[in-house]
C-alpha cells in the first residue's frame, strides 16, 4: 500500500483482483447458459437470464487505475462473449434531458463496447 494513502492497494494488485473478479463473473454468467442475444440458441432461454451488461469505468475513479489498463483486461476476459457490455462515461447532469417521472436518460451516449 502507498504510505500516503493506506486504504488503497497499488494498481498492479487492483488489476490482479479485477482479472480474477471478471473471470469469476464470466463463469457465473456462462452458467446461465445461452442468452437471448444469439438467434441460434434463444429458443432455449427464458426471461430470467441476464441480458446486457452495463458498467461505469470501474477502477478509474477512487482506485486511480488508468482505464485503458482495466479495459484491456475486460476485453481479454470477455472476448467472444455473446452478451454485450456497455461502458458508460460520466455525463454531466446538464447534458441529461428529463423524460417522465424522475427518470433521466442521457441525451447523448458515451458508451464503449467492451466485447469487441
């Protein structure tokens, strides 16, 4: 740990933990079987299966790990995965438009598919 910030591991340790967590997450998702996204297999699925995956740029905020390093691990661990993974950039509140009762949607997308 850094002497000036005893609550945060160094980036290498964080990335090692991230790799293990993403491996486990993919295994967990694969245990559900095929998703509804693959037309060849969607007849064997039901609505209880996980669908798309959405996330922020994890590790890049409080952990201060360069997003490109985390993204590389994400792309490696989820290469060939059939469910789409969308990474959302933080969007300033002023760029949101109100649509209905307390529901906000971005007026522009800042996504980046992690499963290229």
